[in-house]
């Protein structure tokens, strides 16, 4: 504990931390909004969870909190939940008053959720702020801490809007009429306000296709290019977590390769199992669920339009969570989807962070369906209103490369992809941009 908390002896030691020093020196800088409340932050590796914790600690010390009352502990080497409880108890015995406990990467510790539950239920809870991070949501499916004072939040790669604000400072002062649009008209009116920035936002989208939302790759690309070791780091972190959960690296890579070949296509579990020569469709299903638990990608299911009932037994689609993940596996396998399919996946992920998101498959397919609107992605110069299928969707959005138009009769908005994505800001990771 002493080694991991040098600010106990010297409050200024927090600024010698490599992550803090780097984060504070970057221009423009990613700034976090800190909340003094219990939180479980779950997201993929390398997205900045540890940096967030270290900057929070610096913020607490700057605001006058006794450095001895702040504990950071990386749980990678712990064996089970008892050790988590023991560490926190030991720390609290040496402190008085309000204490702050930051536990990093708890989710691979056996029964970690039992430790969190114990700490929240014990008399200790009245005097601590507890924040923990993890790289898999697997434990949360068994225990979501009902009735306890704790927020469970996703800490995901930066969305397109945040990346575009890093890419181009002039975009930071834009204020849109609709903060969270839900109709085609609202999206169109926001897009009208953004239209003067179309060229800049299109450039930001090209940048995002390469950088994704990982801070390391973003700043490397701003300077020159993403380093080979960054791709290697993302690959190793992903596959390492598969192995940590006791799953087969070979099967995981085989399924990822199969999904790259059929990226964005409708697939069945049986067809993937047969194509990849995997013994059972149950195995394929388990690994697709694993991909969601490790934030590798998302499964999208078909839906009944009249009541939005998901059809889990029908064909599904799969997209990676972030463009950098896709680029990483494309480099590893030497093959990957065309840009139009990558764009489609980016749109799906941004929708998924804000709304329940599915797709519709009838005589014609609608790429994405939410409770409020449907979205059809056409990544090309020339689009026509007829490109949106004639189905029972009231609010229709057709995404183009650069065309902007609203058709009153059919309640259809045609919007450039970059202007649409800029409006889909989830704020799930509590981020803002400063100079």
C-alpha cells in the first residue's frame, strides 16, 4: 500500500506519477468531471480508467483532503474478495474522518462483487467514498448491488464528438438546439446548425476511423501516426483478458476472424460454427457474449417493429465497440471490412450508448431501429429518399456522406454521417475538453 500511495509521505508525489504528468501536459487536455460518490466504472483496458483515478486523487489533494485519507490500490495480483476487504480495513484503521478508496482492476479478482457488497453494507460505508474499476462486466450479471448507494457506469472509449473536439478546437463552442434529439426533425435542425462545419467534421471522422476513442492512439495520431506498439498493446490486452476468464485464445481469434469476414452481415450461430469449424453453436454464442462482457464488440438483434420485441433466436449482426479495435485485428489478420461497413458499426455503437438499438429485417433491411427512430446508413455521395425502406417507422433518418435535406411528406431526414454522430454524445465517461 505504501508503494502505491507515495502521496502519504509527500503530497506533491502525485504529480510525479507518470499518468498524471502525461495527462496534465497534453494539449488539448482531456478533463474529467469528478463526483464524490460510490461508483463501479467498467470498460475496456487502455481507455484511461487508471488515469481518471490518479487525476481524481490529485484533485482531492488540491482541494485540501488529507493525502493519508486517500487510498489507491491496483488489484491485479489479488486472489479473492477477502484480500480486497482486508486491504480496505487495514487502510481505514490508520485514518480518521472521511476517506477515499480507489480500487483499480477489481473484476478479475475472484468474487470481487462480494467485497464491494460487504464494504457498502458495513458500518465503514458511512465514512468512505468507494470507487472501483474493472475490464469486464461478467460479475455485474450476477450482482448489480440492488438497494445500495453505488452507481454502475460504463467507462468507454471516447465518442466521436469528444474526439472531434480534440481534433479541432473551433468546434468546442457549438451549442445545439436539441441536446438529446429523438425525432428526425430534431436531428435535422441540429444538422442545419452544424452544416457550416461539415468539412471540418468530415475530416474529424476520417481521423476517428483511424484513432478510435483511445486517448493514446488519438494523441499519437495528432502528432504523426499511431505506433505499432499501440496496436500490439490493444491486441494483447484484449486477448489477455480472454485467457484470464479461462477461455480459449484460439477460439476467440477464430470467431473474430469470422466476424471480420462477414462484418455487419446477418449471421446465425449455426452458420458461424459451421464456417469456423467450431464444434457447437453454443460455443459461438458463449464467445459472442464474452465479447460484450470484455467490451470487444456488440451483438445487434432483430426486432418486431410494432412493439420492439427483440428476436434473439433470429439472425444477428456484430460490430466492434471502437474503430481502433477493428484496425488492430485488421492488422493482425491482414483483412477487414470496407469503409462503409466500418461507418455502419460506428453509427450502431453511438446509438447503442444512448438507446436500445436493434435492426429490422423484412423484405428490406433497416440498419438500426431505436424506440424513437430508424436509421439507414448509405456511405456514398448520391443517396435518394427511396434508399430508406418503406416500413412502419415514423421518424426516418437516412445517413449520407454530405447530403442534407428534410422531406416533410415522409418525415425523412437525410443527414451527413459526421453531422449525425456529433449529436450522439452519451457523456458516459464524464468527460469534457479543456485547452
